[in-house]
């Protein structure tokens, strides 16, 4: 086991390049198995543990996976030889559920262990199943696995009960090779939903409307491998924007799509930060105390739940009172107990937290309770007086590539140690 150690108090300065989007890459890699011929070379893939997990799952399914470099994979799924994905890797991560949609589309059957993922609340997959069943699939959940099969997979009209990133992407993947037209309504509009649709279209799918409220998919007979570049990670970018603001630094973040960051930019401007947008970069600087604000998480284009936790650290040290309302996940405020160990003044009632800004945080031994909670603790360590040690950093490694190297290059005193 490893820990991150941070000696706080340094203002971040310089330039940091953002990696490819985790939540796009983790859907695109399973979707690559839709190709019955040709190879896909996918670049701008983040070098994170969730991707390494998917590489192992793909190999276990009989795909040939060549690592061209740390951010580029070549995948050949033409000789895939099983529709069973029941391994510890599958159970360890969330996005392994995309293999259900992908195998159902290509082979009309699959057996995939139920997914894992961050402990941020109940994470049902009823909307995924509702979509698959509407297309004619029979789904049985037994012994911790999803068993699914369809004699014929036929396009359907599906209105999701909740806006779900995972269900939107999974059912869209499944529909690519269903007979006829599938119409998905009340869908998620996140940039990664659009990115996955673009990848699928590059492979030969016929998908229209991704990024709007209605997605129409006309089923095609077969799909081929294609080269593709994953979009930049809006959540990693948001994390660095907030870290720059929290340390009262001045950094330029490159390889971003500023439009995807608008909800975060708007909040930082409201707090008093300086933001300059370039074509594919964004500068964040702070030269005066920041004001507390209220944030309420919402599906895109609202404030992303995945940035709520990093943002909460900034709000802990902003002037006055701030409020957080987490609407997506019922237990995504656990990290606030860790921040309290560092001097934060926080009251939590259900999914709402009220934070009274404090003049400083102080270093402590704290835990990354989940992935984005880990990022929140890193930012806390960067601003705190003295030394912070963060345990359970395997959560952070699942989703942030080389986090300590990137912050060190911006002037932070942060390093990794082996736990005794
Ligand atoms: N939901 C249902 N039924 C379903 C699916 C979802 O009720 O069948 C509910 C969930 O319980 C939740 C809401 O709908 O309350 C939204 O869940 P969604 O399906 O959108 O989440 P997800 O697909 O499981 C992805 C990201 C999460 C991110 C959410 C919301 C991946 C692998 N994970 O999860 O990312 O928080 O969308 O944007 O794409 C992270 O990166 O740290 C992370 C947790």
C-alpha cells in the first residue's frame, strides 16, 4: 500500500497538460469489441488503473491488445473467443458493465459479473436492464453476474426514468447492431456520451442526437475497427482549476475544451478568481481572497458531481458561508469528515453540507474515501499548513494519471511513499 505525502503552502504555478477523459475511455475500450474486423488504434487514453483493468479484461476475452505507448492502445477484437467476463477486474470497476451492452450487440448474449466502483451510494443498473429488455433481451441476475441473451435484438423507444450516463451509453452501444431504429429519451448529455457516440459512428454505427435530449440509433449489420482520439478529461481539468484557486496560484491548463468546463468556470468567477479561456487551454489565477458560494450538482451541463468533492476543499477555505447540495449520489459527502480532521468547519445534513470558511487547514493523516474524495484531500494537503499524509490512494490511481508528478511540476511538494 502507498500513501501520498504533501508539505502544503506552495502556490501552484506553470502549465499542466490534461489527459484523455477517464469516463469516455472506459466506455470506448469495451465498445471497441463491437468490431468483428479491423483494428482500432485509440489514443489520448489516460494512463490510469481503471484503463489497465480494462486492458486485462479485453485480453481475457481473447482480444489482442498492443500498448503502442502509455496513452495509445491498438485493439483487435476479431478473434474474441468468449462472451463471459467474470473476473476480479470486472467486479472491481464500474465501467466493466459496458461489456454487457457491447457483447449483447455483437453476439446477442453475455455473462458479465456485476460491477464495482466507488462507494458513493447505491448504484443500481435497472435502467440499463430496462433498455436491454425493451430491445428483446432476456436478463437474469444470478450468482453475482448478469446473464443476458436475445434471439433477436430489435430497436425500441426507451424513455429512461433517471438521467444516467451509464445507461445512456450502455443501451446506445447495445442498439448499434439491433434491427431497426432505437430512440433513447431523457438521456445523459455529458461530453463523454457524445465522445462514445462519435467513436461508434467512426466504426460504422448510425447514431444521431448524442449531446441532446434524444438519441436515435439506426442499427447496422456490422462494425469495423477505427482509429480514434479520446476527448480531454473535464474532471481532471476541473480538479486542477480548483487546486490553482485553492493555493492562490496561477496556472495554465492545456489540452482542454473550455466549453465543457463552463459550470466550473462560472463558479470560480463567482468566487472572484481570474479565468482566461484559450482555444484549448484555460488559465486560472487568484490574487485576492475568494468568496464562498453555493453549488448544486446536476447532470451536464450542470455542476458535475465528480467535481463537487475537489470543490468542497476550496469552499472550506473561502470567505464566509458556502453550501453544497449533492443531488446525484446519496453518500458523496463522506470526505468532509476527513476535511474536518484538517480544521474544516462543516455541517452535513443528508445530502446538504454547510461550510463556514476557515483561515487555514492544517496537515493531518487522512483517507481517500473514493476517487474524487482523494483529489479533494490532495488539494487540502496543498493548501494546509504542515504535512498531510493521504492513505487509500489506490482510489486516486484509478482515475488520475500521475497525480503527484503533475502537481510537483506545478511547484507542489508532494511525493509517494510505501506504507509501513
Ligand atoms: N441510476 C439509477 N439506475 C440506473 C443507473 C443510474 O437509478 O440504472 C441513478 C444512480 O443511482 C445515480 C444517477 O442515476 O443516482 C446517475 O448515475 P449514472 O448512471 O449517471 O452514473 P454512472 O454511469 O454509474 C458515471 C461516472 C461517475 C459519475 C456519474 C454521474 C463512469 C464510469 N462513472 O457513473 O463517475 O459520477 O456518471 O456523472 O462513467 C467518477 O469518475 O468519479 C465517477 C464516479
